[in-house]
């Protein structure tokens, strides 16, 4: 065991990334990446490597001086050099290196160099692509699986005509027409089902389902569907009618613009991914400290000295602002002992729990200042020893909550905890996508995100579905010339993502009923957005 990293004593760890979905990385692979001192990664896995690497780890992309993918000799050299210095090295390999033979080449070179290694195999391209397309590889009449390489000149296609065999052709998408013709000539039934799955297990996955006889017309009808892919021939492909799940997600393949601060976008983006979407986070607000810190300093001192009965948080940013001030003073969540804490909604409550504070009050209904006021208790001198509430908030926040608390009998210290300023404009390609219909949907979580996005990037294209978290945000969107398509019944981030998913599912079903193959709004740039029913 390496005393520094805690890794096993092997000098190099050969790790397979899997077929594409970053969530399919194995537990073993994640552990190896997290402990590595050096990660040598294929270019297509760089983001995955950086996502799991320690901050101090060195990530080396295996390319040559011209930026092209390095050959296996150069890749091995990038591994051997740091391993020879005693550093813990992970070699992160794209796809399924056990299946394509690249692992054997690199492992053999390491063995020749006297470098010890171990292997963390990943999810196979063969099983992964089939599972994500929606079928098993055996069952019914299919009793065996034959895996071949489309570019192997030694393949005897006539020998693959057995109706009891499922034929998996690696990299077979581009040669699908020729291969299907050869299989029919070899005696395979022309009615045999065929699946061509490109970019499998990723949000760019697209499957073409047909038969050996009709594959030419199916490929023609799916014009524009390009990319590397696997060809599967066999009765099992018919299971797609019942088992397809990945490409049937309600927002599958949608590019969704999330205009929030980077810190706030995480949970919403994760929800969108669960519905099959590709979230693109564009900060529209920059959070900065207040211009004069004295007010916050006095409030924090009062919080510690027992000045308040309640602390009411209206945003995760307010929680962070207070935590940062606590960190400066060497304080932690124990300073909240004896205080009652309110959070305006679940996102704010989650930020408090991460701080080590369990809120006493979170609105069960509308998650807004109005919803918090409906459930906030009035001051009662018989039960409340202190009549004061600490309200840390943004400089641009309205005074609705402070005024409402005062009406309930509380004295309110309304304190500017942070300032919100408009963020810098996004990159030119993002601005072009926003105005040109490159996004299928945009989610607005506050009026300020509407105003700031329009201010730094322009109005979203008319084909883009606009979803707003609540009535006030929707009103601001309409005032800025946008048509609101989605408005959840409950003003929360989770409800907003779910409402968009429901809208997407309605569009998908409408398209299927009318024989259309594409239901992403971004592909309907010639006209107005179709309303879901």
C-alpha cells in the first residue's frame, strides 16, 4: 500500500471509462481516479478525469505535439515516466479497451518495461449499448452472441446467418447498408430486426430500428443522425417496442438553458439530466459582498450574543454569506444554538443543512416570501423571550418579508448580506445559440434571471420553450417579450423541472401520434412553438 495515496502497490492502474455515460464509471474506477497523483487520459475522457481527480492531481491528455491522439507507444511513455518516479498513475482509457484490444497493447508494453499494474474493467460497449437501446442480447430464439468488428477483413458474413445468433457489429453504423446486404446474401432472413445505435449511453444516442430488408429506407428517413455506432442484428431487437427507456425520457436530448449563478444551478441541472436533458449553465448574476460590511458584522455579533429569536433565510446565497462571515470569525453552526431558523424553500433549507443547521420552518405550500409569511408565527410576549428577527438578504430584494414580519409583531433587522450584479456576457457561441434557437428550453427561477439574461445575451428564440418558476417571474418574462409555456403549480425548482418534463412528454406523444420523428422545439425554428396538450 502506498503510504501517500493509500493506493494498492501496483504502479499503474489501467481504468476503462465505459461506453459514454459518465454515470457508468465503476466504483473501483472512481476510487482509483480519486487517489491518483497522475491521470493519463484519452482526450474524450478528459472531463471525466478532471471530475474525479483530486485538486492536486496532474491530468495529462494523451495527444501528440500536433494535438492529435497519441499512438499507443507514446501513450505508454506518458504512463511509464511518472510511474518510474514512484508516482501513483491511472491510465484512463476510453470506451471498452478490453474489447477493442487497446488494453492488451498498453498492458503488454508496461509488462515489458517492468511496470506492475492492475486493471479496472468498465461496462462493456456491447452490453451497455444494448441495454440503453432497450433490448437484451439473448432470449427467445437467440441463444448466442457473436461480436465482430466492421473493419475486420477476415469476417465471413455468410457464417453469421444463423437465426439463433445475435450479431453485434462494432463500429458497424457507417457500414450498415453493406453489412445487412451481405447478411441477406449469406442466408439471413430479410425480416430479421436490426438496430443501429449511435453515440450509445449518451444524451446524443439515437437508434434506428428496422429490418435487414428495409434498413436503407430507415437510414434515409433518419437523415442527419450521424456518429459512431453499433449495429445489432437479431430477433432480440424486437424487444425495443417494450423495453426502450433511455431515448423515451421526456426531455431526451433537449438542450436546456439554466440561467442562474453557478452555485445555484447544480441541483436543477441534475434533475434535468434525470429527465434526459442536456443542461447548459449560464451565470447571469454575480454575487458580491456588501459595499459596507459593518451592518453584517453587527448582525453576526448580535446573533452570537442572543439578540435574536429568529433568523430568516430567503436564499442559499444568504446562507453562504452568513457562513462566510462565520468562517472569518472562526465560528460554526453551534452559534445558532437556541435560535429558531426559517428557510424560504427547499433549496435554501438544503444549503442550511449543508452548513449543519436544520431549519425549524420551511413553508409547506408556496415557497416564497409570501408562503413563508403565511406560516411564520406572530410574536407572543408570553412565549417569545426576544422579539427580534435577523433577515439577511440581497441588496435588490423587496421589503415584502420585512414588512410582513413587522405586521406579525416582530422587530426586524433587515440586513444586506450580499449584492447581486449582472454577470459578464456569455461566450459568443452561447449568445448565438440563445438568439438562434440552439436551445430547446430556458428555465427562469426569478425575475432577475429574466432581466439579466435578456440584458447580457438577448431574448431567446421564439422556438425556445420558456418555463418560469412562479407568476411574478412569468410576468417579468412577458414584460420582456417572451411567451411563457410552462408554469408549475408549486413555485419550486423541483416542480419547475417536473413541469418542463411533463411539457416535453406531451410534445413527444403528440409528435409520435402524427408520425413525426423529432419533437425537440429547437428543431422547429421555422414556426412558433407547439403548445403541449
